[in-house]
């Protein structure tokens, strides 16, 4: 009997290879995006590159030492990334559960029973007390996977596990990009705050001079009022950017998962030194196929194919086996004596005949789920293509924007100097100085914003091309 049980288990393992009979072969959806990136005046000249963004480790991409250390902290402490890692552990355990269904669950049992029979129920007309004892080992309702239903369920669980791994990689890429962007935004807002504070100090100095001129009878009340509006506007900007810097620090702390040490806070202008390396983008759009989020979509699609295989296999007969060997006796002391051995073997065949369309509906659900997975994959790869294209469009023009904005800022600074000199010499009124000050302040603010866009676009392109896993 033990040999029969072993033979059945071996046969089941051999038959488990039939899963591929009913599950569709995986085919990656084609034609969702063009093979090449867009071209035109906005994109500039893309240099061909032999390396992918995914081949550039994030420690090589992030040049700034403080930002690298903050990124390390985020990868260790960020709760979203921790949840993604725990989801991997959960999916791994679920895969283990699905795999175990391919093998019989063998267990040992021992049982003792005492039964008293009423006197009216015995032939002798007297109460009777009986005892029975049994012990054995066996398995119950073990399904022989002739048509690959269990194997397909196992494959679906495996793909779900692999999908969670890619989802975790995608979460890591997003986290690295978010930390870098938050760091750069904080740097820019600190620079904006410093600019607002310097402007306020300059405006207050001008206000004091104008007020003294008024007291001496040289200036007018209009000049004083105009200077006061300039001071108040600068005070508003200082208060606004003071709040923004505090909020930026809070956002960075959430991403890092811990308070940000003062020693790791950014200092200097947003373009002060190299923060991010350049990203090669001269490859075809096929590089998108290695993005973790798209690899995760592929695993979802493969799991959907396996679910179809399991749903198709449910239409065919299933055979389950129940078997056990052991011994039994009415006397506990004779339980394992010779001649008290027992065994049982109960094969069962289940053939679906009528189930009110349940199996057909389950197959339809599996097919529609597969179609949804295909549509989601195509949508995600189109989104990825757009993300890279948008980043390339900005890469092709942002250097020109920075250069033009720098020239504009220099010109407005000269205009302010000339306007102030003309006012001091009594040629023009203070309104011309006020207009020049406002124009210069706006140009300086815009220059900081454009330089921030230049830096964050490198981060965006690195993330969109799938960099940051290693």
C-alpha cells in the first residue's frame, strides 16, 4: 500500500507538466509606441549612446554627497518602500501555498473512542460499553493534476510574486527621483528666500533714503508711498518663501523617513556645482521594455494566461485520492499487535456535467482579465514613452532657456542700476526705479525656476528611462 501511495505521488508530479496545454503562450503586445523618440526643434540633437539609464547606478548618477546620503536614508527608512518589500514577502508565501497543492498533504492521526449503548438498544437487554482505538498515516483528497489546473495556479502565483518584486523596484526608482526632486526644490526655495530677504533689505534701505529726502523737503510723499509698497511686497515674498522652505523640509523628511539632519541640508544655489550626471538617451524606445513597472505588467499578463489555463482545465475531469495505512483495536494495549493492520484507498472521479454556466463564466472572466492586462500594458508603455519624450523635449531647450534668462537678468540688473542713478540725479521719478526693481526681482526669480527645471529634468529623464534600481 505504501508503494501505491508513492507511485501515485510520482505520477502526479509527471502529469503536472500538462499545464501548458491550456494556457496561452505569452506574447508581448507590439506596436503601442514608435520605435524611435520624437524629433524636431524641441528635442535638439540626440547623441547615440551604448549605455542605458538602467546601467547607471543611482550612486553614480547622484554626484552630490549629501543627497546620496539622504537617498541612502530614504531607501532604509521610507515606509512606502518598506510596504513594497513586505508585499514581496507576502507574495512569496502565497506562491509557497500554491506550490504545496501539487503534493499530497500527509499527516498522522490517532483516535480513541468510548461508546455506551443503552440497554434497550442491545440484544442482551443490558447496557454495553465499547472502546475502539486507531492510529494511521495518510493523505486526504489529493488531486492528480492531469490537466494542469494546479500547475497553472502555481504559475499565476509565481508571476504575482515576480510582479511584486518589479513593483518594489519601480517604487525604489520613484523614491530616488522624489528625494532628488525634493532636495532640489528645497535648494531652489532656499535661494528664493535668500533673494527675497536681500531684496527686502535693499528696499528698506531705499525706503530710509527716500524718507530722509522727504524729511529734507527734497522728495515727495508719492515717492515715500511707492517705496513703502515695494517694502511691503518684499515682506510678503519673504514670509511666503519662509513657509515654503519649512514645507519643503517636511516633505523631504517624509520621503527620507526620518528628520533631516542640518548637516545634510542643501546650501548654495540650485546650480552650485554638479548635482546630477547627464543621462544617455540616444537609444531606441525598446529600452522602455526594461522599466520595472512595464516588467511588472508583463508578469500580470503572464499570470492572466495561467488563470486562463486553470479555468480551461476545470472543464475536464478531476481525480482525487484519499489513502491511509495504520492499525486499529478495541484494546489500547493490542493496537500495534499483529493482525490489527488497516488500510484504505479511495479514488474519486469528478466530472462536471451541469453547473449553470459557472465554469464558462469563470473562463470568460479570465479572458477578459487578460485583455485588461494587455490594455493596461499598452497604456503604461504609452505613458512611459510620453514621459521620456517630454523630458527629451525639455532637455533640448532648457539650456537655451537658462542662457536667455541669465542674459535677461543681467540686462534688467543694468536697467535697475541706470534707473536708480537717474532718480538720484533728479532726472526721473521713483516710479521708474520701482518698476525696474520689480522687473529685476521677477527676472531673478525666473532664473532660479529655470535652473531648477534644468536640474529636475535630469532626474525625470533618469527615472523615465528606468534608472535607479541598483
